[in-house]
């Protein structure tokens, strides 16, 4: 596969997941009235993951250190959002047990 095609696929995938995360935030606010920060962290994580692909497609060169830093920070943001999701689910399950 051509590297440009791979970058486009990764960029579109990351953008789509970021858009779904933002939509999830608004749906959660509408349905529950609660603001869950995990959605924002998830969207920022995926947007951060998309930055190196967008820069590559624009024919700019990032250093290896900058690319690694962007990828690492995006992975950390996505993992933190998943941990927050699990904590939210645990809280929800505990509140259901009390009822």
C-alpha cells in the first residue's frame, strides 16, 4: 500500500473517531445532563493522533522525536479516557446496587 493512502486512511479514521467522541459528549449531556470529560479526552487523543498524518500529507517533515511525542501523548489521552469510562461504569453499577 502506498504511504499516502495509508496516511489518508489513518487520518480519516482518527477524524471519524474524534467526531464520534464529540457527538457522544453531546448525546451524553442531552440524555443524562452530565458532562463526562472522558469524551473530550478521547476526542483530543484521536485528534492528536491525526496530526502527524495531516502534517505528512501536507509535505512537511516532523522530527522523529516530535512524531513519537504526538503518538505517545495521544495513546496516553486515549488510555486515560478509557480509565475514566471504567470508573464511570463502576460508579453507575454501585449506584444501581444500592437501589
